[in-house]
């Protein structure tokens, strides 16, 4: 029977075994546990743990201290664990640690599951179900995240991001409540949200509307006035569109669900028989009638509230967004891909039919975003109505993929659509987005897409616009809908060498051409790997490049030589989200492929490694190829990039027992002995 454990981080940090609350030990040990819980089942690199636990300067013994804390947590959570046993709670994973907990054991996982259900219900117009899920999710929120750990650690972005996630759910709950009633259910959560961040105008707007919808109009106006003064005193600004719109709706008593339209009533005549000409109407409230046993309620009235009577405002002037991220300082080559993009862009400019969409796909770290941003800057002046950019976070290690509705809200806001006009539901938002783009020529960059369904609602419908989509996946559904696929392969050896020289300096590479060539080879020509190594070399200008190359020769270190530095993400952190997205069978095959002795292999050899039927293995290999984790460089010949192979080797050493690995190699040797490999070996895109 499974041991009953309970992990709580959405408020005071607590762990319970049955009815017993555990003593979580020293403050920094508690902080490590909180960080593992905030990541909720995803590994945290040791370097990230050090940065969080020691926000200033880490001591020389930091790595040993982290290992000691991890061991202490392992023994705390599994007191019956034999010495040196790996355990099943605090696990060593991909250069870091992971806390394993089921959804029903971790409050954060339960919160996210319910929030996801609420979003799905809201997107399909089921407001009552959405409100129920959102309120149930918020029931797990009991205060500031990870209370009980050092304040310096709680200020880290990991914990701040989680509190913003909680606040967003409270705001979505408020919107659902306005549509179906029940705003009083979300008031406690909205009050907690504005207490965490009083300058969050979206949360404050939700609170103002919820107060009014709960019959607390005077308190709603007081809340607005309080935040208006705070914004002026703290930031020197006036309330933004969303908060101002909420205030206006309260004044007009427009906080309930949309009312059915009815024919306009004729104006009541004045005593003289003329129509009023005053510029405003005074809104008064009648004193409430107390129940017989209730004490009288005093309603303070300071002054009448004047509501201007105006004709409907004309639609706002469309904004011209300019959201492209900064261009990359080092961009080399890609002439073939740029020529393809030029042809597509010219076709989009001349088109009178559907808008053009380009899908840039390729393995992690190959430079998809760099190419998209470079091209977008080159052609921005062709799109006079502006440029939109959305990071879809499809493979973000720290955050979940962006929901299409959330992306649409941001895009519509950038296009000048006021918050008060935003409908509920992804279909309605997508319709408004397409309508807003009619007659306009925009460049849209959708970066790091998770799947086709995330992208579809964000595509313009009219001619003249161009959308650039980047993804690690082939997204065949998008291609089937007419997108132009553009697969990115590795840059040439010459272009990779030029990129290295631009990053570390032409003088250094010219002085040591052999070392520079070795670095390019050890990096497998992968742009991200080159950027990581070049950042380290640039930070050590007095080191010869031969010393940097020597660091890369130690293959026993795995990907340690490619850890992130200087703001450049490391390879483990970049590869890991792709691996985490794989189904278990695909993930196992990906790991076992690293055991092969040769440069590439056939589906038959892969089937022997995995002990699976060949037909099933071929399907799995195709799926890995769609994820750009292997490449079919010749018909029936599959290869892994050398750095992906190193990553897979680390994973198989972690997840597959020595017995399993020996058995896989034995099956492969038996297969190759009985089925000679008659296919010509081509090195394809191997460096």
C-alpha cells in the first residue's frame, strides 16, 4: 500500500506523513525542498539550486552542501531507506534533483490540474463549471508561497512567478463569476492577490468588479480610489485601461452578466415636456431596508456620483505594435534558408488570398529563433501595420505552455483593443483577433510552439500578413493547413567557425586555428553549444583556446562542459523539455539509442536494442524524428546528434539499470551477427 504523503507549498511550507507533520530542518534545507516543489516534478539543475540558496555569492562548498541537504531530505521523506539506496522521492536527474510526487500528494499539482480544467470550461463557454474549478483550485492557496523559508530565497523569481500564476487564476475566477454570478466566492482570493502585489492593476480591477457584483458598490469605489492614489504615489501614473474600465462599469452598475438587448425606451418627458439637456445624471442609492431584527445600517453618502451621458465612443485608433525582440548580435550564414524566406515573403506581399505562414523547425539549440528574429527585422518595414511577437513557451523548462486565450488577450491588447471589449472563450477571442486584422498587414512571430492546436487560433485570416512559427516539432498539422515548412539543419563547418570567431575574437581563432576547429567539432556545429563554449572563452580572455578545447575532450564528463554561463542556457536545460514531452516508450528508445557502437543504425537494429517489433520501432523512430531528437539522414538510417547522444547516455545511466543496458547491447550484437548490415553508412549531418 502506498504511503500517504502530503506536500504543501501554496502557503506555509509543510510536509505530512499521514497525520504527522515533519520537521523540515535547517532554513536552507527547507528552501531546497520548496524549490523542488515549485518545479513540481521537473528537475532543478544544481547550478540553479546554488543560485537560489545563495542569492549573493555562493561559498566554495556550495555543491557539497546541496548534496548534503538532498541526502537529508531523502532520509527525512523515506526514513526506512537503506544506506546509499537512491530512493523514490528525491531523485538525481540530469545534473540536478527532482522531487517525485503524485498529483494527489502535491498541492501545486492539484491546483494546476483544476486550473487547467477551469480554462477548458471557460474556453467552451461553461462559466459555471469554470468558476467551480477555479474556486476549487484556489482553495489550495493559503498565503504567500513557501512561507517559512528565508526571505532572501523567497524573493527569487521562481517563487514570484508562482505567486503571479495564483493571481492569474484568481483573475480568471473573477471573470467567470461575473458571467454566472457568485463573485462573493472569489473575493477572499482576490483580496489575497492584491495584498501580495497592490500594484497589480489586473487583480485590482477584478477585485473592484467582484466587490460591486457582490453588492458592495461603495467598497468597490473605495478600493478603486485606494489603488488610484497608490499608483500616483508609488509610480507617478494614472490607472490603466483595464482598471479604468472596471471603475466606469461600477459607476454604471454594469457588473453582471450581459443582458439581452431590448428596444430602446423613449425618454421620460420632463415636467415642461422637453428632453433633458444636462450633461450628466446623478446616480443615488436608496437606503437598504433592514430586517425587523437587524440593526440599522448606516450608508455614508459624501456626494452624488455623476455619470456622463455621452454617445458611444468611436472605435479606438488601431495601434501599430513593434514587439520584435532585439536582433541577435552574432548571426552567420543560413543563406539557403534566407532565400526561401525571401520567396515566401514576396509571395505574401503579392497575395490576395490566404496569408502566408512559415514553420521553422529543427532540433533544440539549432538556431530557429535566431533565424526568425533576424529575418523579421530585415522585412519589418514591409508590414506597415506593425509586428507582433509571442513566446508560446512550448518547451520552457520553468513555465507551462502559453494558453491560446492568454496569447490572444496579449495580442489584442497590443493592437489597441480595450479590456472591456474582450470576450470570453478562445473562439470568441480568435474571431475578434481576425476581425481586428482585416485590411491590415502585420508580421506575426510565434516562437517556441508546443503543438498545432496552440498555433491555429493565433493565425491571421486575411491576405497580406506573414506569420513565422518556430517549433522543435515538425507540426505536420500546420503544414497540412498550408504552412511552408522550413527545416533547419546544422550550419556548415565554415559558418560555425565564423560564428565562433565573431564571439571570441578573430585574433584568438587566427592564432590557434587547430584549437578553434576542434572546438567547432566538439560542439557538433550546434549553434547553442558554440554559444555556451564561446561565452566561457570570452569570459577567460587570457586562456588559450587549446585549454578550452581540452575541457571538451573529457567525454566522461557528459554535458558538464556545456553548462549554461553568461546568460546562455546550458544544453541539459535546453534538451530536457523535449525529452520530458516524450511518451514512456519513445523516451526509453531515445535513451537506449545512445548504447549503439556505430554512427547510425537501422530500424531493425533499434528494434533489437529496445526489444520491440520492427514495425512499432519504425513508428517510434519517426516520432523521434518529428521531435528532431533523431535524424533519418538516409532512407532507413537514423542518427543522433553527438550532443543529444551524450544527453541520452546520461539518461540511460540514470533510468535504465545496468542489467537492462547489458541486455539491450546483447540483443543488438545478436541481431547484427544474424542480420548483416548491408546499408551504406552515411554520416549525413554528423559533424
